[in-house]
C-alpha cells in the first residue's frame, strides 16, 4: 500500500515552500519541472496529496543529477 503525504510534509522533504512547488507544477512557469511528482485529491478534498515513494524517487534523481555535475 502506498503511503501518502500532504503539502506540508512534501515541503519538509524537499526543503521548499508552497510557491516553489506551485511553480514547479505549473507548465506556464519557467521553473516548471515535468518530472516533479503530480499531486492528486482524494474524494473531492481541497488538499493536494502526493505518493511518498514518488517524492523520494524525485529527490534521489535530483541528488544524482547534482552529483554528476560536480564530478
């Protein structure tokens, strides 16, 4: 079973705030990242929810990219 997280938890994991997440998810923004995990809403909730495994996988990918540029 997938573990889920709401925005405040995702903010802590990626060390970014709400506006950064919104820009990253917005295809109109220059900061848009199509690889960033897409949130969803459960049963008509107003709150975005993410699958934790997807968030951690995205973080791992960012770390790998950063290390490739340093080496």
